[in-house]
C-alpha cells in the first residue's frame, strides 16, 4: 500500500530482556496512539527484526539478525520534518509511562529521517 507522506522517520532500539513485555505493552497501548494523534503524522508502524530468507540473482540466502542491529523499530510516516520538532510531537514522545518506565531500559537507539524519492502504487 502506497503511503501519502513524503518523509519517513524511524526510531530503532533494543530493550532490556526483563522489560520487553512492558516495552511492547506501553509502545502499543500508549506510545503509538500518542504519536498517531500528532498533526502531520500519517501513520505509525512497529517492526521487529526477523531472520531473512531471500532469493537474489538465483541464489537463496538466509541472513540471521546480527549484533549491532536494533531488534525493534518504529516507522513514522510524516508530512514534513517540521513535525519532529513540533511541540505536539515533543509532548507525545514524553507522554504516559514511556519516559520513566520504558526509555531508561532501551539502548542502541538509532534515529533516521528519510525523504521519499520514489514509490510504486
């Protein structure tokens, strides 16, 4: 399904194993809904890295997740990079239990911004 935003923001991270259930609960029940309500946010999706099996050039390869790559990612489709510095976005990322009960147990945090340059419908 083709998106409508011209920008993609990602936040990737690992979480301490003993906090993983809380991490997923708060992310799904609080963090994603807060982010989704910010003006200029088109969609929010969560991802978890898995083993990759792909055929390229007639050869099938299996690629296991490796150390250094965060296990979890959140992909936020936005209208403009300005969304990320808005007061509403700042309030959303610090709302609920996330800042006190989850963020301290995350690590290997990586943030990226991508401009959409091509898309198939």
